C-alpha cells in the first residue's frame, strides 16, 4: 500500500546515529545520504528522514507511530537496546502483547525527536 514514509528532524546527524543503530538489527541500512536527508531500507529506500525547520511536534496521545517488521524476537530486543543506547526513550519493553495477537512480540521506543517507533515480530523465535 505505501511506497515510503518521510519524517522531519532538526538534527540530521543525531538522527543518523540513532537510526543507524536502531534499524541495523532489523536488517535496514542507510542507502541514501546527503547533507539534508537520510534514506533507510534493505534493497530500496522506504524510510526517509529530512532536515526541516519545523518538525511535527511530539505528541504521545496522537496515535501516530511507525512499526518496523523484525525477523525475530532477538531482533526486536536488539532494536530496543540499540535505540536506548543512542538517545531513544523506552515506550514499552520488549515482550508479548497478547491483546494484539497470540504471537505478537514488540518493543516501543521514542526516538530523540519524539517519534513513536515499534519493532514487531510474529514468530516464536
């Protein structure tokens, strides 16, 4: 349905340090880089980050969040740990979410700009 998602940040280098670390365990790398933007994905850019003058203000009650598919529960755990280590804030420890589904394993983070992120896996491993 979607081709890509774009977000805006004030500090592109801070975002790069955070997203390089957080997305690596999920198999995503920075495929496009210039002084004003970053593009992440596996074989093509699906997540763009651009330096902007006025990013969307953080609003934890908005319902807006971005969920990244993870290949395993270990990858969800690694995403969470890496994100915390690079300036993210915990918004939900890794674990099963039975309210979402029988094997729904996820972790939730706030990135340094307040964007709500999730890594999710449905496998039992």
